[in-house]
């Protein structure tokens, strides 16, 4: 009886062919790399795993931790990761081999996690922000290399490295990075023992630094050089961690006592000017920048450790910073700011509150708090900040210095983390009016021209009635100064609130939304203007950062957390009305002022609040403050905050506004009027 033949194999599918090729490649890789260690930990491979495109082999835990660290530097989930060896993009990790089968873990899973800085981490972070070489006169690095102490292992090194890398990366799970660097150090010591007299001490030190730098740079970026110096210093000390810390803390206290930075700096760095030409307008001057500006090689922190943890170092420097460097100034540091630029107080629960040099028991103002404090305390000649809702004008007023918010969109905000583009500006601080003008002309790219006589100075009487500082004191001083310099016929008085209500028709839809309490202590039309500004600000903040906030769930301080949550609920309802308000108020104020008219208002309704004042207590003050701040904020006009001295031992200021694009005119006017204004108002400077 004839039997039917057994059915032959069916056609091979593309999926099966791909699997077969993958198994073949893996088998070949396993054979050819059998004697090679893991390229991450430098030890024998445990639970071998392969990347799916390049087929480089690693320990399973090593490559998983490597992927986790890389993913943690990005705000959104990654779809691929570069191989540590060949930099090829890979999409999955192949592992768990049983016979010819294997498991495949894809990169696009949730690797996010949070990390809170302990007191020990914060202390070490402070060490990295001080000038290099703080202990170089105590521990001799050169003697360490000459005496061949580097041949002996340091039993505290692994624990010390873990803390340092956690501090700098602001991540908890850094085991793979520590293991990688320890492996490099162990390999260096083993090689050195085998050839102890091969190189001179200086060459050994250079070799060591180069090896550690190469190992650490993918993780620490611009902080790598400081880290390498600290590693060398710790090894040279020969001390355990507790003893080393004790010496460091003692020196830090002495250093801070003699050279306090008022908590203004996030990080002290040096960016040299592009040229040392003494003819440059800012030659030999120093400045600091808010930690919202990109600087090549450094992570832009945006005031929050979760932001810093999930973002990579900048690959270029913001044009505004480059312009200042090209003008001859030297950058000496990045300054503390309010988280995500979403506060005008100046308090930061993560990095501390910069100490107000003009009123130490009061807030410094924000969000450009550190930049203002650095100038007010005389740590730098001038500084850069940003102003969206008042972040230059407020800290300038609170710290008793000059602060300039330029016309909207007149200075590039490229390389600056956006808060709300409809209002974002690059501003600056200075202690004197002449330098304020010089810095402004660099940023605005303006030639030096003769001052132009103002056509009128309008005093907004209703705005001065909001101020707790006797408004008549400032109004009378302004009037006398104008009379003395230009003649009394230039003076005019106006009810700005009524003018705005009559000439900004789109504002009416916001008036009814202002609560009764705000209207009682405020100017209704300006309160409505503030409401429109904050609505558009929330909407744009959500567009810029909503996805990141939802993905990362950052740890945010009180007040800021609530505002961010409110922003996440924003919709596009009434956004068109907000944009109409912007257009109408600029046209109305341009019509009011003319080409060379000036509007005078209080910068703020009162002096800086005390530190740690409850948010509920500040609500009425904040409402009145934003009514004043929204005038230039929404219209896009330029505004300068001018320090006038102190009343009841607290700083007082006044603001002048001119039409959009007349920034040079306003800078010159401040130079012309300032000394006379101070004389006529007669407030103490102490």
C-alpha cells in the first residue's frame, strides 16, 4: 500500500528569517568575544546580554543600568539608546538565553525615578560650587604621586564615589557609573604595580586624570574636570570620609565667612571674554547669568533638580550671553532662580533662598533672584535675568538696584528656556545707571547717541495710590525733578485705570472674572489686565512644559506646585481675547505716550515681604503687584525699575515706561534724571 509523503516545511517567513539571523549573529558574537570582559564594569560578563543592532555584549545588569541612567537624562521616554562602545542606536536588549530562545526588553519603557538631595549631598554640591583648590594647601596631590601612594587601594573610595556621583548627577541609582569608574581606577593601579617606574609622577597624574575624565564625562559632562580634581584630592588626603568632610567643612566655613556669595550662585564657572581688547564696552567687567540661559556643556537647571536630572547639557550658548562675552565681560557663574520661573518671591526649597543684601530678613524677589542678589551684594558688576511677569523688575526693586525689562521680542530669547513666549524677555541688572546703559546698548545693539528730551511725563496717580510707601513722596520728587531738568509744562497726571478701561475694549470680558476682594484693593481694569496675562501665561506654560510635568512629576515648592497644577488645567478658551488685549493695550499706550512720552508708576505696591510669609497672606499683595507689572508685561513696552533709597529701612523704587522699541531713549533718560531724582526725593541709602 502506497503511503503519502510527509509534508515538507512551509515557506520561511520574514520574521523567522530575522530571528535566525539574530541567533546566528549572537552565536558568532558570543564565540568571538568569549574572552573579553564587559565594557562597562570591566569584569567578567554575568548574564550576557546584547544590543539588538550592533550585537555588543555586556552584563545584563550593567547594560540595563546604563540604559536607565541615559534615559533619566531626558524628559520623555526614549525609543533607542546609543551603545556605550560604538554609539550605534539600539532599540532593545536581548538577554535570558535558554537554548536557542531569548528574551527581548525594549528601550521605550519607564526608566524615570526621583532623587531628593540629603544634607550630605547638598554640602558636597556646595563644595563643587566653590573655587577649585580649596584644600590644595592642606593635601599635596604632587606628594601623593611622588610617594607612590597611588599603588595602594583606598577602602573608602567606592562609598565616597557613590556619594559624589549621586550629588553631581542628582540621581540615586548610580551603581553602574560607580562600578565603571572603580573598574578604571583598579585597572590603572594594577597596570602601575606591574610597571612602577615606567613614568614620572607628573605623567602618572596626567594619565590618571585622563582615564577618569574619559570614564566620567558621558555622565557628568561639564562638571567632569571638577570631579576628577576632587577624586585626586580625596585620594591624596589618605583620610576616611568623615575626617575628610570635617577638614572640608571647616575650610568652607572660613571661606564662606570671608567671601560669602549670599546664596546667589547655582554654580561658579568661568567663561572668558572673546577678546581682551580694552576698547570693548564691557572690558574687565564681571557678570552672572540666571540658570535659565543655555551655556555650552552645562545643564540648564531651570531652578529644579528634576529638570536638571532629565535634561542633557546644552550644546550651544544663548546669543544674549555670547553678546556680553564678545563685549569684553567675563562670566563667573550661574545663579539661583525660582523653580520654572513661576514665582516673584525668590524662594527656592531645593537650592535655598538667596539673601537679600538690602533687607536680609525679606525675600529677594524672583524669579531672577540670584542674579539680582549677585549685583546687589557686589559679587558681580551686572547680571542677566529674564522677565515674563516681573522677574527682573521685582527683584531689582526688592534688592535696591536697577532692573531693565526691554521691549518684548527686541532681544533674542534663543537659548533661553521659555516660560510664556507672549511675555518672555531677556533683562539685566546693574548697581549704577551708567553701566545699565552700557549693558543695554550691547544687548540691544544700539549705537551711543545723545539723549532726547522727553515730550511729556505722565504720572499715573491711581497707581501710586496702591502703594504703601507714601505715594506723594515719590510723586512730588518726580515732579520737582522734571521741572528742574525739562520744565513743568511736561508734567501730566492721569487715571491710568480709567484710560485702559476706555481704550481696551476686549478687557471687558475679564473684568467680571476678577474677584470682589481684588477689586476692593485694586484698580479694576488693571486687575482684569493681570487676569488676562495670567490666563495666557498658564496656557503657554502648559504648551511648553505640560508634557514634561506629567511625565516626570517633579518635586515643586509651595505656591509653585499649585500654579503649575492650575496651568495644566488651562484650555484655549478666551486665548483669542487675551491676544486681542495685548494688541489693544499696546496701541492705547502708544497713543497716550507718543514717540517720547514717559509713564511713571510704582514698580510694586510695597516693600519686600518677610521671608516665609504664608502664601495666603500674600494674595492681596500679589494681586496688586501683578496689576502694576502687567502694564508693561501685556503691552510689551519697555520698563526700568529705579532704586530711590530706603523708607523705614526698606528699599523703595519707581518705574518709568516708554513705547515699544524706544529702549535706547529710556536708558539715556535714566542717566539724565537719576541724580536729580535722588536729590529731590531725599531718601536714605542706608
